[in-house]
């Protein structure tokens, strides 16, 4: 892989294990917009970035090497060897081979903790387009402008100081429904000092307990925040899609989420989060291709 700065863009050549569509469409991120096939805008860490891909070449538009090294290299998890991770998962269990091959280009984005906490509270009983719309509404109303790309303005998710001032009624006005008091309670925790550093050195179980102390944060939301906002790669969120594929591949019958999570812990260990992403994308894409929801 070669990273070059050319004509005001960063060009990543000969990239492997990277598919921009799979990365953004695998349920881990809600603050993005699809412009065209293999052409996206993402908003993260105070920036709006257009990312496009053709084959093994990825272009990060209108950025430079300093910003790439400071933000986007970590955001796209470019230092992680995903070939080794996929090989290890297949060695652990050949049953996951098809999912890994289909979702070969997924990378786990390194996203901001406070945005992940609120976004996955919003995600409860919501489809991805609806979640994205609410995240966009919150950002436009309470965030700062991140940039203008191809004539469209993009806004940052509000920071913790701004979240502190958002009331439960404000959340209801943005159509968050029953999630409004949960979002407000999460904002209270954030304003009282809950942040990424709070979890330094904590075990997975201790970190999950801290998150589930927040109103409306159950095991699924907590595991999503642990995986996508805090880097606990052993976290294995179980939603309806993951429950479905785990039952199809392993259990052959209706199985509780607790049993599935314990099974995944034993089966995949520290690679559980990666396995979850491959399985989620695999079952969801198969369902979409068959016209299912």
C-alpha cells in the first residue's frame, strides 16, 4: 500500500481489505452520505471528507498528509492487518468463511465515543435510513459546520458542551420518540465527565456495566458503543440480523441473545467484533438481494 499526496488529495494505492461501500453500509456508522457507487461523504472529528474508490485505489478528496496522519489513518484503521484477522477467524471456524469473503472490505471505523453513545441509543428499533436522518437533524441543529462538498453543507455531531444544553423536549422535536429521555440521560452522564478516558484499563465487563447504567442502554447498544466508539474488538453486538445469521449458521433453532453472545465470546474471543461485522453485512445483503427486510 502506498499513500501519496497529489493535487490536493490523498491517494492510497494498492490498498487491500478495503471497500468503501462495505465500510459505510455495514451498520457501524450513521454520519455519512452516499454520492454515487463507491463515492461517499463522511463527517468525523470536525471534518467532512469525500472518499471515493476505484479498484485498489482510494482517494481522500481535498485533504493533505498532515490531516491523513492526524485523523483519517486512524479513522479508517489503516494500521490493522485485516488479512491476518480474516485468516484467524477462518482458522477458528470455517463456517464463517462465506461471510468473510463476501464482506472482505470491511474495516471497523474508529469513531468518537459521545457520538456513538447517542447514535446507538437512537438506533433502537430504527432502520438505518431513519437513524441517519435523526443524526443529520441533530448535527444540523446543534452542531457546527464541518464543510461544503459539491455544493452541500455538512455538519458535525454536537460536542459534549452543546449536548449538555439539549433538553428532552428538544430531542422529541427531532422525532426521537421514546428515545428522548434516554438521550437526555446519556447527555447528563457525558456532561458529568463520562468520556473515552473513563474506560482506560477497564475490562470488557466493567466497561459494559458503566454503559448499561445509562437509561435505555442495554447489552446491544452497549456492545455497539464498546466496539465502534471504544475499540473493544471482543464486543459482539446482537441485533435481529446477527441473531438470524447465528441461528442459521450455528444453532439451527431460535436461540436467546445471551446464549449467542456467550457462544461468540468462546468462539471468536478478541476477534468477536470483526466476526460480527462480517456476519451482519453478509446476512443483511443476502436478505436485501432476496427482497427481504
